């Protein structure tokens, strides 16, 4: 049985004698496909993509605001950005990845950069020659697709919600949920998800 000696953890309702992990090694719960953690948590030492032991750690700085604020884009992009910076909630989460999934993440980043830089290289002749002007939209498309592909392909976790204490994470696979997380309300004497 894991030993719990953190006052901070027990006062936060994280005390969980039946739990799989002590707070110092990261404690999380699963809520459907989401992982719920206290802000600033180090997730357990399992790869979030496959549930195998994690050889690598990655710090993710996450930011979130209620989706309704996206409507402000219709008013003006600058208005949205200013309001979003004011109302957003942030959290830093330390996640684990295995060697295979860390390599896959870097491969996506490299792939995205290659396509994006190839797009820039494609665009340049289009600006210099009337006959090759068709290369401009082709290159610009490659630039955008490379950036989007790289970002999406290398993505690890994203916030579904952040409040003052907890983060609801998307992106952890069922294999991780099975080995690393307790079900919400499963073994908790004092569930801390109340009032979501
Ligand atoms: Zn993995």
C-alpha cells in the first residue's frame, strides 16, 4: 500500500489509501476519456500514449478558457486575444512518454518543419517570376499544412477544462488510463471532482 504523508495532498482531498500512486509520484483520476489531475501534477511514470513505463518526461504548459469566448473573434481578433489573456486559466503538467512515442513526436515535428520550409522554398520563385506565380498559393498551402500537421501530429495532452485547482486532460490513451488512473469516485473517500 502506498504511503501518504503529504498534508497538502490530504487537504486537497487527494488522500487515497487504495490509490495506485502517491501524490509525490503523481496522482490522477479518469473521467471517461479524460484524466483529471491537480494543477502542477507530475503524471505517473507511464507513457500517456501506450501505458508502457515512461523513459522520458515532458513539461506541458497548458492554457484554457471557456469556449464561449471564441465568439469574440467575430468582434475582433485583438479584442479576443486581450480578453482571452485575462480570463484564461493555466496549468503546468509533467507527462511521461516512452522512447517510441518520444521519437514519434520528434518525427512529426521534423516532418512539419520539412513541409513548411519546403513551402517557403516553393513560394520564393513564384514571387520572382510571373510564369511561376502559381507556386505562391502552392507554397503557402504547404507552409500552413506543415505547421498544422506538425502541431497536431506531435500533440500530447490538451486541456478540456482548467479551473483554479484541477485540469481535465485530453490525449491520454486508454492504455494509460487503465494502468495509471483511478476511476472518479472509485476509491476516493472525498471525491474532489464535485461541482464540475
Ligand atoms: Zn508509448
